[in-house]
C-alpha cells in the first residue's frame, strides 16, 4: 500500500480522513487485498467495483483495511491478514 501510493500509512489515513483519496489510489489500495483473497481481478475490474459500490462504501472498506494495517504495526505482509 505504501509503495503503490508512495505515502506512509499515516499519510494514507490522513488522505482518507480528509477525503483526498483519488479513485486510482483507492484502486491501488484495494487491488492487492482483493487479489489476496484468491480473486484474479484486474485494476480495471477493481475500478468498476469501486464505481458500483459508490464512494461511501469504498471509503469505508479502505478505512477498514487501513485500520487493520495500522493495528498490525506495519504495511508489508499484511494483505493476507486483511483478507482473513
């Protein structure tokens, strides 16, 4: 997540709370999480999911992901934990 966005987890959380996450950033956060659940999806498909779910539900899901990553203490290797 941090690598894909070139931001720290705290900066991502701040962008989320300020409502400054672009759709491309939302997709970059959700793509590895969805793929970790053994779902073979493309970036375009995740973008379509974001559009269909709507901003509120998408940001809530991203908030859940960020919370889990922050509570685990680091970004690397936590995609599997988010899926479980």
